[in-house]
């Protein structure tokens, strides 16, 4: 077999994230089809058919369409088939799963971004800053007042700040075409006088405004970069070649040096577009020495000759980190340009990496990783794209995949706007579909501030939360989470953020709390927390007893019972279908130990998406159960006589897409990396406080009991299911390594965003303080600490015990090591007088949280006060009404 077959397969089936492209135009647009093959304009278009790119590209399009290689024949094919048909054909062959569109290039009869969402699973918008500025000038100043620099700057900055939160225009980055107007030698300290004179020069030229004055352009650029940095948005910059409107001498990215040296922008993220061709080597150098510089090779691929494309990409990779190089098509006007950009990129990247392997610059395995990074992961991380990863087969992308940002499907009449409150309850508002798109996507819907102070037993503000019935905030839908409801197809659902006003997050918003803490983890340590939930629940059936409704278990089968799966399979398979349609991947499901209890294990992903997905998953499970006449409940302890239900969460850390929690066998303690150990040690240190988030009702502590695999003691263990923190090595993990850790004390009453925010905050504290883990339960030093080492000086006794008990170490049996000491995988309950108990009640965990200044500072003091107030209300109510916990099945 060809030793490079695996590399070729990786390239051909790779998911593509197109990080820079433009709108497709209608068939009757005046934008000529021949522009698909060249940057030339006007009379220069007449010689385009004599270029290498035209001849090669026309042949490839003709092969795709099954037509003769003739421009007229191809254009006739486009007209006969229609734009949507050829677009579907081109994009299916391209295999692009996400595209970022700069719609600031105004083309005749171009389709808007919403139209493109019919063909791409994910569409993000790149905002061209010069276009925004020119539109502001064309529309005139507020109230008709004369323009001043201060007035313009305020309008410009306010406009930029509004865009990232305008859900109908999901902005993932900014873009500048300063290279086309005045060049890339950006003056970072333009005086107000010079900028004002530049503004006046533009105004004197009349409308429509075209900004060409260098001082004014540089002023706009710096203001936009400040906004981009504050919102953690990348700024794309046109560099290198383009149409004749550009002075190529001024588009060399080396002109950006003074900007890159300015300490104010050291945390910015700047993307040099178009491989900076013919300055690819210069771009590679800049990316190698400036942390804020990234590279994108669209336009150079596919517009150059094959040799030119390969040479340009090789030059980019000569110095630049592979993690900073990204694919795009720079497609413009025509779906064929997307196809050509994707096709040639696959061929070029294979050629480049193939040569790198031959020259021993890279191994085949390293090249395969580079394929994924260049084609999708680098852009996904930089632009924070959260689509479900899809590979493709035979070069054809799955057309059925649709993102939640799509416009509403046909027949949708209503949209549910969902949020999860401080008590962990799912709540929603329902609005007509038309109002949702016309109004709610821009302004949100009003919500009483008291909604984040409600407890599980009362729809009113709890005492001590500092929230009352006075005041209102906006629920602003996050359109990236919008989904068609599979069990109610006349409706959609979408998760909402809480804003004081659109664009200004409210301190009490759970989803924003998770974002804030995630940003700290990323900025301080360049880490991302990845999460996978295992959600247990009971299926209950209604039984009338003495005229009263009672809810009893669906069945009485044991753990992993095939009979339970058979009995519930119609319901389980329908749940699976719903989850798949919601783009939620399930790793496995099985019957659990409790009567009528089941568990779904969900695929790992970043913590924000995992939290969002678990909300949708619980909605789906409950809804399908209702449809089948059953009640699904995630209550931690549905019956005090049966096992409890958890929402165990598995956690790892990644840096630049790689799992960095895992250590190497023999090189790290316990198979956990240093950064993984510090993070996990922080979680262990704060675990009593974390329980106030992850075990939020008194019933939670009926579940967290010894000998129930729920983690009742303050300890950790390696594959020890009695420990609240379990270092896990699932199948496929290298021997001696740990891939993630599991937190047992997390249940289905918890707000997932708040729970994960608390865990991450604790981990950050561990990283900052460089904490280390104590010895895990089951190690000889633990036994020493608690004075229970067994020692035998009798070799015969030792041998007999070893032979008898070494049969299965994982059960907790004793075994002897070479020193003659005995070890065991201890159950913490066996030495409970020597190891601290986790809080036995919600009151105890709240007390721990009140003393935890770290979580208070990282999560937000106001939010923490509200959470503590809600938890104290729960403690008081359920202590006074002893049987009230039985009503929790209707709420969770």
C-alpha cells in the first residue's frame, strides 16, 4: 500500500472551513462570469481566456458539469439548470461545512447572507470596516448635524460594537481593505487634526462616500482594531495582489511592522489574507515572530498556476506555525469559485505535505494533523465556529446537515426562547415566528430581573438575592443555537443570553458567566475546557392508587439490562432521532441500576456547546417521554429507596486543539500532565463550594452518599468510582496515561453553564497557584497517611494473599507490591474517620461557598449573592416541608 495513502485520504475527506469568501450573485447580474477566473477588470478581461488559470479551471468546471470545455457551453448549462441547482452541485463537491462571508464587496444582484444559509451548514459574517464607515457618512449624522471627527468616531465605534450582538448578522471578524486605499503602513497615532482634515476631504468629495484619505483611513483602522480586540474578534487585512485599484508596492505586509510593534495591540489577532502573494515569505516571517499574526491563502489558491500555488503555500509554511495557516477560497460571485478554491486547495495541500514527508520535514502522522488544522481547526478556533465536525466521503459533503442559524423552516409558526435559571429550571417564552425575525432577533424579549432569583419551589424572588420584582432585562436569542424542534415541527427553539440591553450582557446571565471564565482560561493559559456529559434519568409511568396519581418506575430491570432496552426501545430510538436532528451526538446509552433508569453519554466538545447541548437533550428526553405517556425526570433522588441520578461530567483541557490534560507514562505523576494536575487540584480544593452549583437542591445530598458511586468524600482516585473526582483512561488511551477526569457530584438539577463556570474557576485557581494533587485513594502513601498499611514478613503469607487477591485489582482487593506492602483501590468509606466528608447538605455547601473568595471574584459577586440567596431559600423550604421534594419530578 502507498505509504502516503493515509495522507491522501485525510486530504480528500477533510472538512473545510472557508474563512474568507464573498456573496454569490444572481444569474442575470452584470458581474461577468469570466471574473470567476481572474482579478482583471475592464478591457483586461478580454485576455483572461489565455491564462493558465482560466484554461485549467474551465476544464475542471466542465468535468463537474459533464459538459464540453467551452465558456459558452458552461454558461448555457448554468442558465438551463438554474442558480440553486448549480450552487448545490458545486458546494456538494467542495465539501465546505462553514463559510465566513465578507459582504462589504458590493456586487450587482448579489444574494444576501441568509440566502447562503440554504447551502452551508454554518455561515458567519466578516464585517468590512471601510464599508461600515462609508455607509455612516452616506446616511448622514443623527439629527442632520454637521459631521465632526468626534461625532463620526462615536457613531462608527457604536456601530461596530452593536454588530457582534445583532443576531441576524452573526459577526465572527472584521476586515480592512486599507491596502486598496492608502497602503499598509498604518500610522497608529494619527492626530485628531489630521484625521479631521481627512474626514472633511471625504465629505467634500460628495456621496456616495469613498474613503481614500490616508489619515482618515488609518484613524478608522485603529478604532476598529481597538473594538475587535475588546470583543476578541480577528481582523482580516487584504495583503498582496488584487485588482488594479491596488498599488502592489503598498500591500506588502512588512509595512505593518509599526502596528505590530504597538503594545496596545499585542493581544489582537490579525489575519493576512491571500497568502500576501507575492510577499508570501514576508508574511511567513511576520507570523513566526508576532503572536498576533495569522495567515490565509485564499485567492492565491486557486488563481495562480499549480506551481505558483504550491510555491506560495510552501513559503508560508517555511517559518509560520502550522497552527496559524488557514484555508479559504476567496470565492466571489459564483458557486464555481467555491468549488475551484476547495478542489485546488486539497490538491495543493497534499502536494506540499507530501513533499514535506519526503524531505523528512514532517512525518505522515504529523502531516495528517496539519491537514485538519489548516482546513478547519485553525479557523474554527480563531473565529470561534461551533458547528458539528463532519468529514466527507468521495469529496461529496452531506447536504442534509443544517445549522441552527438558518432562517426558519417552512411551516414554522412559533419560536421558543429558552433559558435556565439559577435554580436549574428550564423556562421559555414563545413568540410568533414573524415577530421573532422582525423584532426579537434585534431587541430581545423583556424578562423580570427577579427571574434569576426564583427557586425550585416558588416563582418569585428569594430573599437575600438582591433581585426583586423591580427592573427588566432582555432575553436576546443566540441564533447559532436555533433548532427546529423535532417533536413539534411547527416550532423552533433557541437559547437566549440575558442583556441589560442588546449588546450589554447582564452580570447574572449564566451563559455569559461561562464565557467570562472561559475567556480568562484562554487569555491566561491558552487553554480550552472540553466537556462530555453522562446524563441519568428515570422513566416513570402514571398509576392511579385510591383515586390519586402515583408515578412508578417504567420497569424493574438491572444495570445494562437488554430487556429494559427492548421494552423502552421505541422511546429510546425516537429520542436518538431527535438528538441527531438537533446535531447532538450520543456515544452510547444503556439501562442503569435503578428501576426504570437510563443513561445517555454525549460526545465531548467545548464546554459552552456541551452546556447548550445538555439543555436541548433534556428538553428532547422529557418531550418524547411525554409523547409516550411517561414522565422523564432528572431529579437526583427520585426514590429514597433506590439509586440516584447524576449528570456526571468528564473534563479535559486542550491547547490549540490538542488534549494537554493527558500526561506521558513514566514522565508525569499518575499519567496526568502538570497543567492537568494543577487544574484538577484546584477543582478538588474548591469542591465543597462547587457543590452549591452542581448539587443545587437538598435532594441532591440524598444522592451523594457513600457506597453509591456518587462521590461522598473529599478525595480523588484513578478509575475509582467511589471518588468524586475520577481520573479516567477510557479504551484507546495510551497505557499509563489519563485522558480526562470525571466529576461525580453533578446532577440534573444544576444549571449546566453555572456548574461548568464554577468548575473552570476552581481549575484556574489551581493553575494560578500551581497546586498539586494529594496521593489518590488506592496508593500506598495514602495507606501510610491513614495508618492502615499491612505488612507481612512472612513470604509464604504474602505469596498466598497475592495469589488469592491479585485476581482483579479493580474490585478493590488487596495486592502486594515488591516491597512486601499491601495496596488496594480503597473505598473512602472504609476509612471515613481519616478522610474528610464532602458537604452532607446543601446548607454545608452554601456555607463553603460563602467563604470562597476565589469563586466570588472569578464568577462575579452579584451573581454569587443571587445563587446563595436561592440556595438558602431551598434549604429553608425543604426543611419545613419534608415531603415537598416529591414534587421535584415535575420540574426537573
